[in-house]
């Protein structure tokens, strides 16, 4: 029996850092901003960092570092990248016996073009992380008190089956779905969300799911299902609601070196804090503390906190 099992993607990450990555504002880009380099030239890099990522493994690092017995259920190929992922998980004392090694499969791979301000564009090969199916679920091994579910490559029906089964076993459920799942729309989420104890999305994802723009309206939709709803908003912090008023937890403004993994660090820190304190304000502060530690390092796991923050450290994080 594990304290926590995380479910979702595992990736091999390579960070490319260069001061020659520039930003261009244009409506041609989905986000309104393009990260660009000169075509047909050689671009000098200041640094290259190899590490591992993916929602399931990033979250698992937080839980394991904070003393929870933790396992990750994810899929890797029987390739060099897959072996690197497994080795990194073992270094973080995360149990790997649930991980499926797919013969002939390709491990998910991300190349992250990281600019001096910490923002990045990710070039992603989903690999075997995009091919979860019900037949892959090792039900007999998934014994835990808490489950933290991340993206399953767009397989929303599988996420529903996993959540339904864990709820039957009275497991505490946290869910941070991927964009490809959220694009299926609210009507495909509303039946399953009442089974989820903590539901985490970023602001863009909340808008996609609820078809609302105003914060109060988004929470009005999400909290119909009950539980704790969380909407993260990058450097602006995060908003949380269970009952009563919306809480806002601000960031402290620390300088970012790389924002990769910040969302995973906040979500897993929040859940870890909730399990420890059963207090939403303290849990949110742990999440911010973890996220701000991560953005000061290159790599989604490099800055994950290794000990619980002190009361003094938590009190520095403003929550209104």
C-alpha cells in the first residue's frame, strides 16, 4: 500500500537555453506571441540540460521528497530515454514497479527552448505516454490512500474509469487533467467531478472547460460538483474555492530561471500540504513555495522542495 500513486506522463526533457530566442507579437500565433529564431542560421546556446519530466513523475518527486511512500504509474519505451526516466525516479526514491515498459515503444520526449526570462516553448513527442488504454491498468497493484492523476494523452474515458474505481475504494482523488482532455467539454466532466476531492486547472484550461471568462463564473461552474476547485494563473498565483469565498494566493515575485514544472509543483505541493494540514490556506502556501523553488532551477524536478517549509516561510506567502 502506497501513500500516494501518481498517474500520467513520463518524459525525457532537454532544455536549450539561448539569449537568441526572441519574442514576436502576432495574431498568427495561438498565444499571440511567438518564440523565434532567424531561419537558416546557427543559433548559439548558452547551456544544455538533460533531465526528466511529465506530470506524473514531476508530482511524484514532490510527494517522495516530503516523505510520502510514492509510486508512479506511467509508460516508457524500452529505449535509452526510458531507462533515463526510470533511473531518475529511483534517484528520487519513487517506486517504479508500476511503470509499464513498452517493447519497441518510444518514450515521450520534450525539447524546451528556454529564453532568458524563463519562458519556454516545448517541442513534444508524446510517444507511448499518448497511448494509455484500459488494458494497461495494473489494478491489482494500484493500492494507495491517495491518487494524483495528470494527463492521460486525451483519454478522458480512461480517466473516468480510474476515478470511479478509486472512489469505490475510498481513495482521496486529486486530478490535474491535460488540455486534450479538457477540450472534450463540460458535459463530459460534470458527471465525474463530484467524485474528485481536488480539481486543478490553469486559467486558460478553466476557460476552455467552462466556456466562461470571469473568475467567479468559472468557479460557479466548477463548484457545482463540490470538492476543492483550483485555478492557477502563472505569476499571478492561484485561486481556490471549496465553500464560501474564493481564496487567492499570491506569488512572492522571485526571479524565474525556467517555468517548466511550475504547475506540477504547485498542484502536488498543494495536495501534499492538504494531506498534512487539512487547511486550504496552508496547503496553497506549500504549493506556492514549491512552485517558486522549482522556477529557480532548470528542470521540473531540480528545485522540488526536499523538506517541509517552516511556519515562517509559509507566512511570507500572502493569501487573501
